[in-house]
């Protein structure tokens, strides 16, 4: 069962799936760079669609697109780095954890200076929609709704800390449905190692804004 919603990019919200989500601060991705990368991705998709593409080929195109986005975020050459403020990072971490066990099982996250990686399992909600032909808001809280709530409340709190107004988060998020156990392991490792790859620490355990739920993983 899946739900589709759109903003600038298509998203498939599979009910009960495990998700890898990335969202970032407003202005951390220059619009012209995003447009160029979107064009490159579309060209790559058109190329593989000259013959019936496999699901792995399509996924790999999207993975390459995301990897380029993440490298730009790690470089941090555009926008602000408000998430390196400990109070703001703690506010965000507490909000993410507040949905654990209710809207999702929280597996891992990493709060970088200008973006966030989040790995969650939404199957905790499956009992609520058992027997329903289509989940509704009363029985199932869709992932994009949870993200809106996380981003909305933390934007308000962070702006108060910074004594500013205006958009705090980029409206778009980048999400990926985790397909198997091995991919989950790779994604969790990628999430935790992000500060190491960005040159911020030498051991991921030294990064104060990383989280791994050892109860689940």
C-alpha cells in the first residue's frame, strides 16, 4: 500500500516501510545547482528508459543524484549552519525522539551543521490500519505529515533562539524506501559516518548529534 504526494519531486510514501530521509536548512542548496542536478537525473532516467529499466537501475540513478546533493551539503558553501548550535540541535533531536514508538520506530539519525539524516521504521503503525482498504488520518500518520510537524515546531523554536523570522527549513525533503536488511545496514552506516566523511570528527561516536537505537539495530 502506498500514498503519493508531490512538491518539486515525486515521493512514494509506502505504508509500514522503513525510510531514509534527508532534510536541510533553507538556502543550503542553491536553486541553480538543484536545477542542474535534477536535469542530470532526468537525462540519466531517459537514457536507461530506452530499454525497459530494472528497478535497481532506477534506484541507482536516484542514489547518484542524492550523493551529489549530500556532498554539496557537507561542503557547506551556501547558506547558514544553524544546526551546529547545540541548543538548536538538542531541540531537534528531542523532537525527533518524541515520535519514537508512536509514528515510527527511530533507528538512527545524524544532525549535521546544515542538514539532517533520519532512518525510521513506520511499521509500528500497521496495527492501526489493519483491515482498512486505505489508511486515513485518524488511524495512520503519514511520514510527510510527521516531518511537517517536526520541521514546523523546530523552526519556530530555533527562530526564537536566533531572534529571527522567516523560513528555517528547505521545504523539500529527500526520502528513500529501504528495500532490504543489507541496504538498511549500509544506510545506517552512511548516516553515522557522515560527520567523519565531512571531516568533522575521526570517530562517529565523537559527534554529539548522532543517534543509534541499539534496541532496534
